């Protein structure tokens, strides 16, 4: 599976190259896993997002982390490494990714810090009680708006929800008529997601042009009420 996001930066290519090549690289086996994934174009977060996530979690030091979209287990391993006493719970539904993630965890010896839940996030999220201090969502982009209510239920007040790949290489700004028909559902739902989190009175958010776009969202109230997400 080609990591398409690595080839669609939303900032100047020379700046992307600088952020990816000049910032401190990951040491040890986790660094080897990152390098191998990029060489094989396996979809993991790009290095500029890796460095940002390291810095952010180093400041927040969350105790309970939830990830939606495990993939090969790289980002969950990174987060487990960043927090001293924290625990990561991660969700994925794809058998091949679940198998690769388990191989990653066994290789790194971090199984005690990571719980992998197998199944559809839509089915798993309602079974969780939280609260989580930090949630990282990097799954099907069309599902972000549908997963949002459960993420906000599970996120503690003052916690941070980080959502990856929200710019779609900048096409998020284009009128829907210019979007290929097979991409319009993603385009429409991502725009709805961004509009919801950027304008909700009980949420504070900031966009960061890393990779294909990241948004950070903080919950300012114990309970956040959202309009019912559209289906389809």
C-alpha cells in the first residue's frame, strides 16, 4: 500500500525535505521501523509529525492515550515511548495491519504499554469508558465526523484530540464540483468535520500544516453536544 500522503505535502517541498531530513531522527529499532516503512511506502505518519508528536506528548505527559487506526503499530509505539507511565489503547479492523502491529510490539517489547483492540471503531468506541487524556485519530477520513461524538465523550475536559490528514493535499479548499466523484463523500465529510470542530463554542482547535494537515482540538467542557452527523 503506497503512502500517498508522503507525496502530497501542503507546504513547499524544500521545507518538507528540511523538516524530514534535518530534525533529529528516531534512534534504535523504532527508527529502523520508521525508515523501513518510508522506504517501502507503508502508510505511517511522516517524520515532521513524528517530531511534533514527540514534543507535544513530552509536554502533556498523558496517562491514558487512545488511538483510532493502528496500522503497523508505529505511531502507538512512538506514543508509548514518549510517555513515562502512560498506556496506549489502539483500535484497528484490518487483519493484515493487526498482524503487523503485533509483530512491531513484539519486536519492541512494549506489549505491556499497548492494548490493541480488534474491530470496527464504530463498534469498539461505544464500549470504552475512558476518560482519555490524549486521542490520536488517523483512520478513514470520511469517518472522522462520525467518530467525533464518541471521541469527545471519551476525552477528558482539557484533553487533546489530534486528527491527522485533514487537508487532502489542499483539495479540501476546492469546490466540490472540482472533486472527482469518487472523492466527494470524503471531501464533504472532512469539510463538515473541520467546520464543526473549528466553530463549536465548547471546543478550541488549531490547524498545523504537518504532513497532509493536522488539527488539535481541546474540549473546554465536561460534556460537548454536537449536531447529529450526516449518514452515507
